[in-house]
C-alpha cells in the first residue's frame, strides 16, 4: 500500500514530524482514556469476607486478654469499622477492649458500645 507521507520523502529519511506528532497524540489519548480510570469496586462478597475476617481477628485478640476472654463481647464489622457490644465490670476494661480492637490489622475505627455494670 502506498503511504501518502512517504511519497515526497526518500527511503532512509526520518519520518515526517507531523506523522510522528499525530502518532504520539493518539497514543497519549489511548493511555489517558484507558490507563487512568479507577478500578471497579470489589464485589460485595469480597467486602463481606473481609468483614468476617476482621470480626474473627478482633474476637481472637479480645480472648487473649484474661479479663475480656469471659466478658462475652459481641463484635460486628463493616468496611473496616468495628462495633463492640456487651458489658464489663469496669471502665478500664471497657477502654482496654477498644485499645485491643484498634490494634487489629485492618481496623480503622472502633465504636465501643460496651456498658459498665459493676
């Protein structure tokens, strides 16, 4: 096929600047429209499995503490936020539960709804 850009140029000469510019612009547009888009959000089943893993990790961490192991604290999680519910004998124990939950990998926020019942 005859290349219209090569009609006026001899073999071995560099490509005409206009052809090179158009090629670079086309490549830039292609990369801009496809390479810069955000990835799709993870499926809800993935988020739910991460929430279950977070709940299990927090429950295990709380059970490693002697005071909290028998407290029966209920842990729920959603999108890296954890909610603690139940009752303990002192405010210090309540605060300890918050600190332990915050240290668990993947936990960004802890809502402590544990009641103190001496």
